[in-house]
């Protein structure tokens, strides 16, 4: 096992998320930050304050031509959503492993093109769905795998909160065409986590909520959505509902409720604090609410609505670190070829495909849209055959693969990617 620090460049480091990435790389003993890249006019000053000894560049091309053979082993891409693929492809073509912030892409075709390049150049891609590294999410995954809830029937989910007007000063955040809105910035995280729990989504139905914000100068036809209600159908047979809004006074969002973001007030359960849940997972033997981790069951009593249900807290292991920190440690191991990506390019693309289907559903007469399929190679599978009746219908292996993958809710595998230039303006 190597102990030499991984050299990393952070592209788009001066934004809210980029600053966090940069600080965690600076603080991690297994990483060495060798380049900061950002064209924003204020970025040079931010670089001087955060890491004055680190070389600063305005484009990826400038970084690569300047560093030459001393190019970084890995790059973290945290630019605006519509530039994720542009920047990622340039790093990939240089043979650099990448961590790309969510969403992986803003168009399905661009995402597929990026995955093709990843395979072509033989690099690793980790998609930045950090909720997979949250202590409550990891505990939930273990509970589902233990089958202590029985067979999963349904999930009810929420992402509700209030973003201030100052959040929308950044133009792309209020523009649908540039990747703004709650679908591609909030729901995309949660749908990835639900895929992690229950397997892929195959169909969505969407209804948009009332739009209350009026952004001055914003084209009304391009104004990003602020809320909606969804019905989801998973390949495993699980069904779900999801209510989303960033314009309501509510603590029911994963970031606050699960202790997921150091920049937001935390409502995750502690003694003397109000407990808040965002997911309710309904099984034939028990129901679990997350992240307050309350499990309701009949215990030894007869399963009947006439019997008394009792509840208790499920154990949660928490080392006190933020999900970003755990994800960075995992990325280091991926770059060292000690682990495969926990969230692959295919996982990231599926989350985008569902978000795209939601946007289509909002614009359709019926409100219902099927999620497209992805062709996987045999190297993409880590499934375990549990139930012959539950097959993945959203991910089809090649005929020559001869692979059967089970997507029963308690045994959903984490997908593994296949092993195998435009400047950031």
C-alpha cells in the first residue's frame, strides 16, 4: 500500500463547493495540491489566501502546458454544471483521474461521451455524490442489506428548505438551461442515494409546484424550477414519492437533517435537539425513518394493525468527519488502484437521466416519462443473485456477458466502472 501523497489539481476552486474541496485537500495527509485552476476574476486572490505556494492557472490547458511531466495524478472538477464535461474531458485526455462534482453532466449525450473517454484513456472517474459517504446513509445501506426491514415496498422522501435571494445572485443557478434549479442541484443527490438503496429508477411522474420567485432580468421560459412533486418507480418494484422545494420554511432536507453540510445549521438528532427525518422506508417487517434512524416494528407480536408497534434507534457509526472528507479518502484509494469508485460514471449518468426525465415529465401532457436504458459491460457488475424474480430492467448487459444481476432493494450493488480538448473558459 502506497503512502506517497496523491498530487491533485482543483478546477473551479473559488466557488462555495470548490473552497471546501480545496481545504480538505490541503488538510489531508495523503494529498498534495499542486495546482489551482479557475478563470474567475477573483480567483487569484482566493488562491493567495488559501494556498499562496500553490501554482495558479486560469485554464486547464495552461496548467497542463506549464506543468508538463509534473502534471497532477488527479483532478477535482467543481466548475458550474454546464462545464463539468468540458473540463473533465480535457483532464481525462491528459491521463488524469478525476472526481467530478454532481451532476456529472447537463446532457445525456455529453455524459455518454465522457464515459467513452474515461474508458478510452484508462483513467478512473468518481462522481461527487457525497451523500453516499454520510454516516446515516452508510448505516441505512447496512440495515437494508441485513434485511431487517423485510421486503421493501415503498419510500417517501423530502427535500424541502429555503434558499435566500443571495443564493440566486449567481446567474446560472436561476437558469434551467445552464443547470440551475432544484432538480439538478438537490434532487440529483437524493435520487443517487435512492439508487444506492433500491436500484435504478425506470419511470417518473412529475407535477410542478407554484413558482413564487421572480428573478429580475431572467427569461421566464428559462427560469429554473423551485419545487415539484414526484412519483417514482424503481426496477426492483419499489415505488416512491418525493416532494421538493427550495422556497419553503422547512428543516426536512438531507443536508440539515443528516449533518451533511458544515455551512448549514444542523438538525441531525442529538440529545436535546428536535429529530427530523427526510426518508421513510416501508418494509414488510419494519419501517425505517432516515436520518433520525428510528425503526418501527411489531417485534415478537403478530403482524397486524391491531397489534402495538414499538420503535427504537438503530446504531449509527460516526467518526465525526464530514462526508467530503470520507469521499476524499476514498478518491485517494481509487487513484492508488486500491478500490473501485463507490459512485461510478454510470451511476452519475443514471442520476442525470432521471433528472432529465423529470424535466421532460414537467413539460409533457401526461406528466409521466420512462427513464432511458444504459448498456453496461460485464466489468460493471458486482451484483449478487438473491431473487430470481427481480431483474434489472434499466441496465442491460451485452449478450456475450451472460450476467444476471439482482436489484432487490436489500441487495442493490454499487456499480463499478469499466477499467479500461477544450479549455475551461
